[in-house]
């Protein structure tokens, strides 16, 4: 049984990827400092080592736990707005942590590395849907930090033969269909959970930041991809790394506007979900939609939950069952 080290495996995407790896027959060790992740999110069957990627001794200790086939790296700060307010923290933690992890990965002789990357590498793209030929012009210090890690991985391959898959994904959403694992961020910044908080009575209304964009209904259009479909892509990347390193965009290839998300949530939840207009947010491109042609062709990836309805239904099941996230229920 091959072993995989998953950094950030107690987080939202990382925990779902861990579950997918276990289902695929891999032995998984989760390495997470639990600053953003949740112990309860780690799937049964995975070993948890509590530690930070910024701690060289802890990283090397985790990699010494057993021989690993690959490292999957999810541990990172990921809020665009926060990265603009405090860029140095993002470079220090995201890039610095990746340096420690990559150096230890090379020392341990691990030859496969899968990076949780981002569509924020593209800033305001020239073409939509966005394919892999789009120029990389990061839209924030967060995106820049991921770009720097991708460049480091290129040299890890060139110098040390560590093959990497950089999966640049768009808007992760949804939850495990069983309702046992889902999205629990503090603070919450993602549209779908914020809309569902209104349906739960935890917020009075949802704000729409601008309705005068060059889109069909005037509100921003985004590509939402189910978190389990994201997880599947990470598993499929592992055998592909036997051949070469990869950099692939990962989205559904379909865009939905803010108004469409709110209306679909009303239909799924049966709640009115009041919405109010607000000023545009700086830096919000009108449309961000991925071309998923390359990842479908290269990895044979196909989304199991491609519709907005399916994404919101699974998210709603999670949030109804866990209105306070992973906190113990009364």
C-alpha cells in the first residue's frame, strides 16, 4: 500500500482529498497545525501528525514516519483580501513553508508532489474560458505566493527529479454527500456558505457586490467546482506523475452568476434569502471560468457533481447538520 503525506489535510479541500485517497486504497498521513483545519475533519483511517510546515524538524519528522510515494500540499493561507492587507505574512508562510517542505521532500527521496494551486494566478484574464496558455499574472500576493511555489517546483523537477502536478482550481464548493465533512472557515468569505448562513437564520441578508458588470445579469460570474471533484483530480494526478510534471486548470467549465447562486440556493433550501446591493469590490473581474479540456484529456477527469444544484444540495446538507461547523453539537 502506497503512502501519501497530505499537508493541510484537516482543512476543507485537504480533508476531502484525504478521504478520496483512502477510498482509492492509499495509506494517508495528515500533517496539519490545526490553525485553520479541524481535527474532526480528518477522515477515519488517516494518521494525524500535528505540526507546521514552517517547522523544519516537524516536517522532517513527518516525512520520516514511513516511505512516501508522494506529498500533497494544501497547507497555506488563502484569503485574497487578507494577502493584499498583509502580503509579507503570505510570502513568509506560504512560500517559506513550501521551501521547508520541498527541501525535506527532496531529502526524503520522495519523487511526486501535488500542489493545491489557484486560478488567482491569472488575475484578470484576456480570454474566457481560461486555458493553460493564459499568461500568468497573479491577481494578489496570495496568487503570487502560489506562482512562486510553482516556479520552485519547476526547479525541483529540473534539479532533483521531483515531478509535480500544479492543480490551479477555481471556486471550491459543496460538501461530502454523506454530510459528514464540509466547509468550516473563520472568517467565512465564500459565497455559497454565506448564502446558506442566511437560509439558516445566521445572517439577515446576503450582499451582492455590484450589478453593473458586463455579464448577462450584471453580477460576477464564477466557475464553481465540487470539492469531491477537486479531490478526485488530486488522486488521478498521482499515476500521471510517472510520466511528467503537469500544470492544469481545474474547474467545471461553466460559469454561474451571483444572482444564479442565490436563486438556486432559494430553490434548494426553500428559504427566501433576502439579497441587497452593495458597492463593487476592488479587483473583482467580471467573469472567471476555467477551460477543463486539458485536465479531462490528460487525467481522464470527469466531474461527478457538475451542476450548481448538486453543489448547493450537498453544501446545504452539511450546513444543516453542522450549523456551527465542526464544533460539538448540543
